[in-house]
C-alpha cells in the first residue's frame, strides 16, 4: 500500500486505485496534452477504492486534489477515455449530442 496525501490531510491507496493517463497530440513540433493544452503540464486521474476522484497535476508544483464526478467525466471525455463502469457512465452519456 502506498499512501498519497491530498487535500485537508486526506489520503488514498494509490496502488489500489484505478488510473487514467492524459491523452496527448502532436502539433507538428511538440506533444501537447489534451487536458492542459500545454506541453509542460501533465495530468492523471485516479478513482480510489472508495469511489473518490483525484486529479494529479505535475510538474509545476505537483498537486493532488479531489474532484467531483462531473469534472472527472469531463476530464475523461477530453482525454478520449471510455466511461468506466458505474457512476460516470450516465454523466458521460448525458454529454453526447
């Protein structure tokens, strides 16, 4: 078990969490991430065993913060991931036009 601390002294077991990596596109010169639109900032999304979503952003002062399911759904769509089983599937489907 590896504890990762987040907001307000909370922590989660990073080894027991589901992780999604950001999607990046080549702009002809640089690798640009879809979630940050920058080449030097990166993100990953985690879902903890307790069903909490945590966003990790680095390298500019690495941060870990809890996010709402709706924000997690937006992040997954933006980064071309499919809906995970369960809670976010309906939120992602509501975004479809």
